[in-house]
């Protein structure tokens, strides 16, 4: 399986992303805007796409698939694209506070620690739906690692589209995420413009 192995802080600096968006609570002393030339319109559009792909850990082929899915929905394409990305199972685990980063959430899902509606799902790209209940397997709840992560992230805000039971380590998807639920700066219309060419 293809993976992006670039150093996270370096990539954040290049794309202008705050490391906290990635679940990393470190910062770099280097100035990302130092001696940077003005970007072309295409450069801005490409940078925005690369930024969103990097945040969610999605490669080009599935990202384009999500874009096509978004164009078939009735809402604004850019906002629908972000909503689809937010409903990926690995992102839901990250949003629940059961992983420090989306990369770690992907690993937790891959290793079979997660149930959706009582059934094991080990596909990080699985898209949750309204009414789905996402939970940690009973056996996995007792692992020290899972307990440590849940405790460390107990104060992290959970988005309103997820009804989280922190004691049971499970959550219900009560509604689909909206544009207001996106907690990082993104100009999604630039991505739509790029794909529309």
C-alpha cells in the first residue's frame, strides 16, 4: 500500500499548515514564507489540493474519486468533498480522540481494533453514515496504549456531528459534517477550479 513518508513538520511548513491540524503539538522555528515567490493561480489551486490530501493522508486516485462523488451530490462541490473526507473511518477515530494523529488512527483501524455497528471494519477509507456507531473492540479497550491515548485526548473537543461516549470509547454519527465543522483554513473552491479545468 502506497504511503506518504515525508516528514510531517517539513510538509506542514511547505503547505502552510499548522502542525496542530495534524495532531502534532510541535512547531518549527523556520519561516515558511522566507524568500517565497508569488504563486500562479494554478500553483495556488495545486497547493490547496496538496494540503487537503496531506491532512487526510489520501493519495491522488482516491482523492479524485471523492471529488467525483462530491460532484454528484446536491450541495456545493467543495463543501461536499470536505464532508466526505471527514467521514473516513480513520478521520472519525482521530476526531473521537482515540488517536493522536490520523496516521495513528489509520494504523488502529488496520489492526482491527474498531467496530462499526458491532462489526469489525479494518478499512481506513470506510465512509461512515448517519446512525453508524463506531466503537473500540472490547478486547482492545483494555490495552494500555489505547487507555493512554484516550486519557491524553480526554479534553480534546469532539465535533458536534459525533456523539461521543468517552467512558465506553464509542460514538454515534448523528449528522454529516458541514463546512462549519472544518477546523483548518482551506479554500476548497480552488480545488474545484483545479479539477474543473
